[in-house]
């Protein structure tokens, strides 16, 4: 029985230079499958494969893999050999062409994985002599350029080791996230925001823009200027509840989407799915989450971080020793993560001081003053809602000392009241909404705390 393969005689026959690589992998797999099953290939296979291999070599010489230069330093690129490119192509093939995955797995049933094992790699690349195999192993050691730079991962134990593409290789060559499923232990935030909606002092806004620039240019800085590679970046947003810490993360995700031209996701850590009372489970869950985020255009946001990364204390028993080890592990793991992470806290003093030097940015969010509260009311009231003429936003900003989050709640509440009455948003609606916000606390609230608005508050009469 003959196994037909698509004829390839020139670069023009295939839509892109990387498609040449996958066509070559297809033929390599076809040859291995034919040898395993005892079938014969068609008479022109040998000539077509030789022509295709020549086209692949020409495409590589013309720069088909130069996309790696966007993420990898020139020194590493210069050290890559033609065999390194072959190995990366084989590892990347099941991701680039999912139909290859079951074919690769069927060729190595003893491994039960779609990632090519060393035995199959040796067969596909037709390596026979001891010198050829030794050269292959030398390119896969932990210090070899393509492994040390994260382009390729070697998994498993000898002799059942497999090759898997690193997140950076998938991102740069295929332009896609390494994983499609949501990361375990995190929830996707679909909210979006813009700089004009973020009411903060200019120095704080400048710090946030600098964090966005750091995320955008961190790889280019290493590539073009030889800067020291820094993981993250890692930022700490501290301030009272409702001062805009979480919304700032939303704005940064939106801004990065605009500036890079590719979507950036914002994931919020779900502590209930990460923290565990069982020894080692919290670290395991955190590792799985951060591993899943590697190579993605994603920001990880961790609210109430002081509860996760609290101060380490004196050791008096085994429980204290484990708690300190857990915090230390988290500190080191966040520092190694390649993507941006934003931790927020209402109580900066509760965060272990050892963390502070590891943050690339620490931003203190202030409580809004009268001017900021006026701007917040202007931004947070529905833009198309009719406002009563007597509603003076400047006077309103000075009347009640609310946080930005409280103003957001009150603005929505007041708009709902006015819409239900089919009228303009007026002072009675605002007064009722602010009073509802203030009385959420258990403390006794006095009408004088909302200034002139108490005149319009029916519940106090």
C-alpha cells in the first residue's frame, strides 16, 4: 500500500516559511509510520522530501526563525545550531498542528504522550552513530542555550524523556497563548477601564504608566540593551479599601491591550482555590497557577495579599515552621514568575518586609480629597443620565468623605432610584445613596456627616 504525501517542490507551494517546517514534520512522521507498518511510500516521496528539506534550509537562512529575536537575546540566537531548530520544530509541531499530536503519540505508545520522546526524535532525525546521539544529548542539558533560555523543556527521566516547547517559544513563533484553558485557581476579569476614569494624583498615575511600560518593554530592554533579565514585574498596590487599587489593575490590562495590539487578560487569584490546610498543597496549587500563566499575555492580580504573604514569625512549633516555609516559598515563586503580578493590600504594614525589595514598584493609593471626590462623582454617575440643575458636584464632593469605591456604589444606587422614578438624579437620591453606604458599618452615623445633604434625607426626619 502506498502512503500519499502532498507534493512540495518550492517555497511558493506553501503559504508561509513556518508552514514549510510543518510540512517537513508531516513527511518525517509519514516515513516513520510507513516503517512501523511495513507499508511503502509512493515513488516520488524521496525526491519531494529532499526538495522540501532544501526549501526549509533556505527559509531558515532567510530568517524564518528570526521571530525569536523579539524575546531572546542575540547571544543565545547565535549559539543555536541547525539541530536545535530541528528539535524545537519537533517539540512545537503538536501545538502548531494539533493533528500531529495523535500521530506522535501512536508512534511512541510506551510513553502515552503527544510530546516527542528522545527515541522518536532519534528516529525522525535519522541519528545513528554514537557521536550523533552524544551531540543530541549535549544540546538538551540544563545549561544548553535553548533549554537555559526557556525555549525547550526536557521532561521525564531517562530513557523516557520528552521534549516540550517552552511558553516563550509558543508565544514568539505562533503568536498565541501556550494554554487555552483558564489557569487553575484564578478567575478572569472582564471589566475594562481607561486612564480618564482613574482619579488619582498625577505622581501615582505616572507610577502606574511606568509599570505598564515595564511590562511592555521588559524583553526588548534585555534584547536590545543587554539589561539584566528581570522576572515579573511585581507590584504592590497599598491603600485603604475603595481607593482604586483593583481598578488600576483593570486600567493597566486595558492599556497594554491598546499599546501592544494584542489582548491582555486580567486574572484574579481565588484564594479559596489556592489556600489549603494540608501541608504542601498551597504551594502545589500556586505552582500550577503560575506555570499555567507562563507565556500568556496576562496580569495576575492578588487582592488582600497581606493574608497570603504575611510576616514570618518566630518558630515555636512545627506549625510555625511550616507557615514560615510556605511564605518563603511564595516569595521565591513570585520572584521567578515571568509575567506581571499585582498584589493589593489594605494594610501594607502586615506584608513581610522581605517582600518589599523584590517588588519593582510599590504604589501607595491615597484617600481621595474634596477635589478627587468631585472628579469621581463626575466620572461615576452614568454619562447619559439627566442631572438636576441644583446638583453641584463640587459641593457634593466636599459634603461626604467617601472612598472611590463607596462613591461608585452610591452613584449607581442614586441612578437606580432616579431611573425608577423616571426623573433626574437629584439631591434626595444622592442623599439616600450616600446614607445607605455610610450605614453599612455598625457604628452610629450622624446626619451631620453628610453635610447639607442631610436636609434631603427623609429617613432622618
